[in-house]
C-alpha cells in the first residue's frame, strides 16, 4: 500500500475497503495529459518566482515528460491505493527524480489541481464537440441541397398538415444544431477560466504569478475568488445542459428516421451498413442506430440531473462528493461524440423515396388551408372560410375523395366565391411555391437558407482550422 501524503496526521492505515471506495483512478486517469501539462506550467511559474530553483524545475519537467510518455505507451502502473491521477503522477515523479519531486506541490492543492485538469479537458472536448456539430451541419445542408425538389407532408400532432419541401424540413434541424453550436461556444467563456493558485480554498502565502501560469496554459482569465474556484462545477453543469439540449435534437431526428423507415411510412431506407436484423425474423431490417441514439439521450439527461443533485446542497468549498462529477461529464462527452460521429457517417447514405413522399402529399386534405385562403382573397372572413372548408372536407371524406377531386359544382355548393381557378391553387407545387413569407417552405426561401448556411459553415470551418493552428 502506497504511503499517503497525509500520513503524518493518522495513526492507522487506510482500510482496504476505503481504498477501493474512495479511489477514482479508474475514472480520472484520462485526465493525465492535462494534469501533467498543468504541473509543468505550475513548475515553470514556481521557478520564475524563485519559489524553487531553475535546476529543480528542469528536473521536475523532465520527469513529468517521462511519466507522460510512459502513460502514452501504456507502461505506467496504476494502483488504487494512490486514489487519483494527481497522486499517481506525484508518486511516479518521486520515483523518477527523487525528493525534489516533493517540491512540485508547493502553492497548490489537489482541489485547484483537479479543477484545472477538468477545465482543460472540457475546453478541448467542447471545441471537439463544436467541430463535430459543424461537420454534422454540413451533412444536413448537403442533403438538403441534393434533395431540393423532394416534397413530403408536414405534420402536426403526427397528423398530415401541409406539404413542405424535404429540404425545408431538414433545414429545421440545421437551425437547431446551429443553436447548439452557439450554446457550446458560449460555454467556453465560463470554462476558460484558470483556477490554479486558489490552493485548497483560501489562496496561498507564496508569491505566485497566476497570470503567468494562465498564459502558459492559454487561459484568457484567472478566477476571481479562490473559494468559488475550487468549489464551482457550474461550467460542467452548463456543458451537460447544452449537451442535453443537443441530444434532444438528435433524439427528435432519430424518432423521425425510425418512423420514416417503417413500412407504414416508407419515406426513407436506412443503409444496410447502419442497420441490423432479427435473430428470428428473416425479413426484419431494424433502425438500431437511431433507436440507440434516442435511448442514449436518457443517459445524458441522467448525467445532468446527477450533477445537479450532487451540487445542490454542498456547503463551500470542496467536498468529496464532487469527485463524482467526472463520471457524469465523461459519460456525456463520450455519448455525444459517438452519436454525432455515427450520424455524420450515416445520414449521407440514406435512401430518399421521393415518389413515396410525393404520393403522401396527395391525401389527407393537405390543401384545406389553401382553399380557406382562396376564399379569404375573395372577401370572406377567415373564420367563415375555415368553417366553410371544414364542411367541404367532411363532405369529401364521406365521398372518399380529396378536395381537389370534387367537381367544381360540388365545391361551389359550399360557397359562391369558388370559381374554376380554385383548382390551380390546390396543387402540391402551388401550395409550396406560394409560401414565400420569411422562413416559409417556398423553394427560393429554402435555397437562400441553404446558401446562408453554407457560408456560415465555411466561416466556422475556417475558424476551427485557425484555432487548430
């Protein structure tokens, strides 16, 4: 059992069951590169402020580099008795460079150290999430552009409502995911604050230079309050909230892919490489990918609720409960990553059943609103027109016909305002083409929306590339 850094206070060794219960190394070892990077920056600051010598700093930095390479290769030995990634690296450093390693923890605590590690990790993962979202937006826009001439019924209450362009429907998701990009980008402002130097909770008596450390680690801001810095997990909660909203959007898309690929709809066919079969029914082709995305959404919601519940009653400052934050965070990061990546690959391979979609617009009285609008343009109040068309729908339904299948004489029996030209505005093409209001489904509107989206995506991709540089 490894020696504890707090052994001086205790007269008994930690029980093995406590070792297992309190250990977090299985979870937080993924933070190792950030922990080492933060330690190197801290070491350089200690040398710069003459808290330790340049010679000691060089030795520590060299040892930290050796440990990173060992972990990278999988040669580093992890031991639950050392609890977390911080103690593993500190203990490994002692083995590499000797007692000088004990100087590294000067002017810091594991409290501000873990806060730093998580912020650095989440900053990187948030940028990765934004990049994946932008790539996913491009997939959606490309699909919209390719299928600009495809029409289908729009639905409310899962009932046929009015005809729309498939591209218009897809671009609705583009808008959702664009807001997700904005939310994650805004999260970065709160994530990108450096807590190191706050120590356990009250700051430190050493003459440290926090701004210098922040510059080394690319933090534009330093935390203003040492108590808040070590006890704050708002930035994780905010990320989990943004991730939950993003997963709502992915889940809604999943639901439609599941419905549309069913035999009852038949609007699309999922690629064989992204579907599975049944162990007993040979004919089955199951939409497992969208079903799993829909299911994993609940796990992300659970991670958000978990951390909210952990934090809701904690007194200031750090409490060990907060160790559980990483389980929730890492779980959500992994789920969101895999869901976006699989949709980026799957969506371009969808088979769009154009004729099935078009045929679906010919039934369900999708032109009822247009008939009411026709009557309004001829002087009838909308509510009166609504009632008039409602009667016409009831009559047509009893005859097992659509409105446009009724004769002119039958239609005129509901209003003298109806003339022969009514049939011109009851076609699917006219219903779509005439909806030119801002944000409407008219083709020129959708094409403009696609053009704007392509420009925005190009700017975002260029920005991401510059950031990578």
